[in-house]
C-alpha cells in the first residue's frame, strides 16, 4: 500500500460555482478588452494556459493570493473582479434604472484605455465649449 497523500477536489456548491463563473467571465471580458491572450496572461501570472482557461470558465477556484497580481495584470481592482464594486454601487444607488450618463460611463470604463482617452478628449473639448 502506498503512503502517498490522497487529494480530493471538493465539488463546488451551486452558489460558489456561480460566483466563480461570474468571476471568470469578468476576467475574460477584461482580458479581451485589453487585447491580451490567455497565454500572455497565464505567463504573466506564472500559471499554465489551461489553468487560465479553467479560471475563466469557472471550473477552478482562483487562489486568493493570486487576485492582486491578476487585477494588476488586467488593469482593474480586486473589488471589480469579484463584483464587490457593482454590489456596492447597486446598494448605494436609488431604486429604478441608472441614469443614462451613468450607464454610458460604465460602458466607457469597460473599453480599452486608448478608447477611454479618446472619449475623454472629446468630452473635455465639448465641456470647454459649453463653458465658453
């Protein structure tokens, strides 16, 4: 009989699985918005591309210690990754749909940095004209 330790993967509960699927979706969306491949991101994180694919698919749990490096690599915050910022904003906002400008700002914040800068320049120009 072998004395090797037996490691078992504990199946995720439905709520936990949903969390990791949403987390993986947010990672993939952010990575794609920055035009980074899974291979590039995995290399930055020091993990295998297959592991990155499992994270994005919500199949594997992401180590908490990896979150700061991951957030930095895809230019976001840990709160945004885990959905905390959205929860806080939702609970802090009034009932009903978000104002159109807020919805637009959220859409802009999901764009690549270069497109965000271009939009900011247009807004700055228009606001300067409005003040004149």
